[in-house]
């Protein structure tokens, strides 16, 4: 006998898995924790298996529960495809998108695109989260996000990529900073971060003094903030300072080679982006 699954129960369960919390799933769906717990219990009755371990300590998914979660991705994708095809002839973009990005992109370029998307496509539901690179990779692999927006490097080679925007890394300083501040060393996100070694090699081969690293700050936004506070010379991508976000910064007066970067959307290979996702990425390049 084919089990009669309630899609709402399935959604509550999947939201709890993604957020690793019944309370967070309840907040996301504007219902009580009891409603989510009851939905999961009813889902278990329908399937005839336990999908979570019923303990008070923490939310844990069973092996069968992870199978349900993985397969539910295809169910909800099929439902989204149905919605898109229904509205296709009416030229109305509907459905939902779930994407992730790094914190620096979330603090700089994402809000403007998000705002344009909400204005241009009000029928699309948007779910967005920020995190580090491991968080992004896991979110894509586990189907918790349809796509991610990142500054692309070879760590993302396993994913399909869609270029969105290019730019360059530069050295920046506070407008009041003395040039000799460079001798103390530069501020970077990581000594192994993008283009850091290339910058140091360029200094070495150009006959200048060895370029030192003063501090590693684990994030370009943090580097920019420290630089604006006149703590040091910062090395980070130019999108960080767009729209006059750091008005006290200026380029360090040195003619550097082009240390280019590319902001891309990435997603699992072999998976087609939804119409709503494509609309969002189109908005990214508008104006």
C-alpha cells in the first residue's frame, strides 16, 4: 500500500533537518513547536519508520530520516517545476529560492539584489543564509540550498558556475595613514587567502622589501574595518568598498598587477536552476 504523505508534514521535517532544530522550523513556518513535533510524528506513522530520535537533549535524524530528507528534495523540486510550468504562459515568476553566500557578500552586494528581486518578483519566496566556505559547500551538497554566491576559486571546481561580476584585489589604507605603515605588514583574511601569496611574490620579485603579514583576520569585511580604523594596510577585493561603504579608505599608492576575482553563482552539477533562481541571478547584473 502506498503511504499517504502530507506535504506540509514533510516540509516541517525537512526544515527541522536543515536548521537542526524543531524550534527553528517552527519559527520559519510561523507555527508552534508542538505543531512541528506532531507533524513529524504523523510523518513517521505514514512511513512506518522513525525519522528522528525522540530525545530532549538535541535534534537527531535517523538513517531512515536522512533517506527521507534526501528524497524529499526531489519531491519539492518537482512541485516547484509544476508551479513554474503552470505560470509559464502567464509570464509570472513564482515559487521559492533558497540560497547561501559568504558574510562579506551578504554585507555588500547581496542586499541590493535581494531588494530588486522583491520588487520585481513579489510572488517569489526567498530564503537566504550566510556562512563560511564549509557551510556553503555542505549546504549545496546536502540540498539545503539551490545555489550559492561566492568569490570563485578552485575549491568550488566540483560545482557548476555562472559568472556574475569581476573585479580586482587592491591594497587599501586610511586616508590619514602614513605610507610607512606598509613596513609593519599588511592585514589579510588569511596568509593562504586568495592572491595573498601572489602579492608577496610580486613584492619579492619587484626588488622591494619583503612584504610581511601583520595580522590574519578571517574575513575581508574585518580587514576593511581594521584598515578604516588606521590599524594597518588592508588587502581585499574592491566590491567591499563599493557604494562608499568605507568612506575613509583609499587605494594605497602603488601600481600593482591585476589580482582579479570573479563573483559567481554555483550549484550542483547536473541540476537545473529554477526559473525563480535564474530571475534572481538576472537581477544581480541589473544596474
